[in-house]
């Protein structure tokens, strides 16, 4: 829920940024056009999302999704369901929850990105920490919402990294029943912050670097 908003924003930003990259003008021009790029891209990203339950059969790469999900289910995570996000056509996600450690897990599939895993813990003070197997998008996380990227990590390795990285403070309980709604709320909060703040020139440069390297 933390990373999907930043990723989708980066993908929406890219067509605007790409014109300047192709012309070799990004560093010289980004300061002048950053607000225009930011306004156009943010207008195309939904403020809220709503999960709609689906079946396992809809995965394009079921093997890759299972490679993340099965080890988590085998070690105490409970399945919370597989969903599409109508506001983001082509995105499929499987939610799981580990209530003993209050870790939510999301296996995503995106038509342009493929399959990846994100783990997230939410604290009673409203802050979060997440770990993802994707490269950073170039969009900085909001203050108090740590985002760790471990590209290529297995599910087991990402859980261990999550345990090592997350702060030792009061964590909000997550269950298979509550996680889908928490997911929707977390996305809405993240996008409200982003639309109020906008996208900086430095973030636009980072998006360009990451997309060119992909």
C-alpha cells in the first residue's frame, strides 16, 4: 500500500519526463517545468482506491506470485484475499497478514513492472515502515514512513530485513480481516500527502534515472 502509489506516480510521470530525457535537456530544464509535470501527473493518479476481490486464476505469472506467497503462508501469514484495483487497470494484488508480529504482506502484479512483494507495519502513532523487492521509484517517501528496497530478495529474506529495520515501538494490530481496509486507507493517506506536496524537481530527476536504468 505504501509503494504502489509511488510506483504508479512514477509511471505516470515518465511520459512527461521522457521527452526531456530524449532531448538531453532534463537537468537544465527540469526546474522550469517541474510544476507543470507535477500537476499533470498528479491529476492522473487516483485519490483513493477500492479493492475488488478476484480469484487466483487471474495472475499472468502465477509461479512468480506463488514464489512470494507460499513461503509466507507456510510461516504463519494468513491469506486475506486476491484483489484487483479498478482505479489501476491491470494491477492485481494478494494480501496476507501476520497478526503476531503485525506485518501485512502484498504480492503485486503490474503489467509494466511484473511481480513484487511488499511488507508493511503500521504504528499506533500513524507512522509506517515498509520493505519492497522493487527498486526505488524515485519518489521520496513521506516523513515518518520509512521505505526499504531490497531488489531480488526472497520472501524469507524480506521478512528478516523487515524485522531488522522496523522501529521497536507500539505497532497497530493487523489481521486478514482488517488488512484490506487498512490497505485502502494507507494509499489514500499517502496520496493526500503527495497531492498537497507535489513532486519536486529532484524527484523528477530520480524518476528519470530509475526509468532509464530499468
